[in-house]
């Protein structure tokens, strides 16, 4: 049971140290994911065939859509858990993990059962050369079997982050991605399995991470004296709130992933070289996004706890300090990419054609971190406050702006126009979320102390 609100002491003041204590491990945790993508690029990039790089980009796009479309399991679990922590409702803290795992299992099994129509639709939408598509189909046929484990990992990570246990998230991500890198190098470089090796290594790593995550969660539940009661897990009111929050976040996430799938598809229509060049630059954006998302994750936990405790000054401090660190980090990343980009391109690919093309479009990739950081941060704030309706509406508006910008720019400026539309999409996300920001404090009925 939650404690009496009037008897609760005020939440401690949010400090720079607290933001960094949360964001620091998440930075290290998040950076391991794009480093995995880079490792895949390095290994596959040693194959003297741009189609292999294109296949990884195409296959990765499909699973970004399929799996990250259900990223609400991470985001929704974080927000709801953080609010339960702020409200001192320990039983609801544990129940949030149980509900999320049940949903993850149901969706994961459904994705495996529906793999044929999913693959058919995906490859009809994402165009590439026959060679690229054949390799990507091999990737898809193997990777789809990780579905229940991938989604369970989302739920587990969200639960630990919502409890401000960023160090556990770090352990889980480094464990999973470390295994993945070792297996991918072994399967591709040593055994010559190429694209199939990357997919197989990823599936094994996801299963291993789920096992470790469940073990760590079970330890916490046992030490805290918590347990799952079936009646609480299927409580109609709690389930209804979880489904409503997750439904809106899912719609928002599918809109987001559609933009990147569309971006990749348009690159594929321009040929294997541009597809590969955009994929290389996309790794820079992925690294930046995962780094900057750490401050969004920190905001999720801090804002969620402030909302659960109904502390307005804690919310204000969380937003202010997270913005300072996120903005400064983004500026440094943009400058670093502009200066070091040519060297990094050469590390990721040995193809002369891809290197030349990637250098041409590098300034757009370098601009992305500072353009995108504000929407990442605002996403974290809205997730922590579980203001999912506003997130959904803001993303729908931003998607429309992106498509209009692409239509106006891509025909005249080609791949430059496509990149410009992506930058405008980031800015539109920030602007629309900022317009909805007053609803965060108003709906949460926060008070100053």
C-alpha cells in the first residue's frame, strides 16, 4: 500500500550530481548499442560488396520498425514505475514489471507466428537491389526468433530505470552487446556466415540478456519482500491505464520509425552506394542519439518520481538540469562529428564509392545531434509524466511536417533534400512537444513545497 501523502517528507532537491548519477551509467549502457552496430558495419564492411552493408541497413530498419514499435514496453514501464516509486507504492512498483513481462511475452509470440505476412509487407515497402533484398531476407528469417526476448528486455530495462537503478541497466546492456559483438565477429569473420552470422549472434545475445535480467529482477523482488499477486497484475483499472499509455506511445513510436524506414527506403531507391553511405552516417546519428537519450532517460525517472510525489519544484529542477547537460553534450557531439567524421567514415567502410558519398553528406549528420537533443529531452519529460496523448499528437504533426518537407526538397535536391527533411523533423518534434508542455504540470496537479 502507498503511504499517506500528507505524511510523506518532501522529495530531495534535484542536483547536477543526481542527474549525472542517472545519466552516466545510461550513457555507457546506451553507447554499447550503436557500438554494436558499428562493429557489425566494420565486420560486414570488410566484405568487398556494398550489398552486404545495404542488407544490414535494410534488415535493421525492418527490426527497428517491428521491435522498437513496441518500445512502449520500455518507456511506459519507466514512467509508471517511477511514479509508483514517487508515491511510495512498493507493491505497484513490482506489479509494473509483471504486467510488462506478460505483455512482452504475448506480443513476442504473436510476432513469431505472424512472421510471414510481416516479412512480405516489409520487403514490399523497402526497396533495394535483388542482392540486397535476398541477404536481408536471410537476416529477417533468423532475427525474428528473438522477439519475445527483445521485448522482455525492454520491460526489464524500463523497470530498473524507473527505479533509478541505472547501474543495472548498464550491466545488462554491456553484457548483451558484448556477447553480440564477440559472436558477430566469430560468426562473420571467422566462420564466414556474413549477414546470417550477424542475425544469429544477435538472437543468442538477446536470449542471454533476458536470462540475466530476470535473475537480477528476481533477486530484487526477493530481497524487497515483494511478490506478484495475480489479482494485482490483472487489476482492470491498472491494466487500463497501462494499455492507454502504451497504446499512445506505440502509435507515436510507429510514426517515428516510419520516418527512418522511409529515409532508408528513399536512399535505397538511389542505389546501393547511397544506401550504404546513408547507413554509415546513420551510425553516427545512432551513437549520438543513444548518448543524448541518456539525459532523456534520466528525465523520465526524475520527472516520474516528481509527478508521483506531486513535487513541482522537483519537476522544475529535473527539467532545467537535464536540459543543461543534454544541450552541452549535443553541441560537443556535433562539433566532434564535423571534425572527426572523415576518419570515422574510413573506419566503417573500405569502399571508395561509399567513402566519397558519405563525406558529401557528412555535414547533415553532424548537425543532427544538436537539432535532435531537444525532442529527446522533451520525450523523457512527457514519458515520466505519462502524458502519452500529447506525445502521440506531437509526433503525428511532426510526421506530416517531415513528409511535406521531403516532397518539397527531395525532388530538387536529391539526397541533400532527404537529409534536410530529417533535420526539420527533429526540430518539428521539439516545437510541437514544447507547445504541449503546459499540460505536464497542469494535468499532474503538482504543488510547490
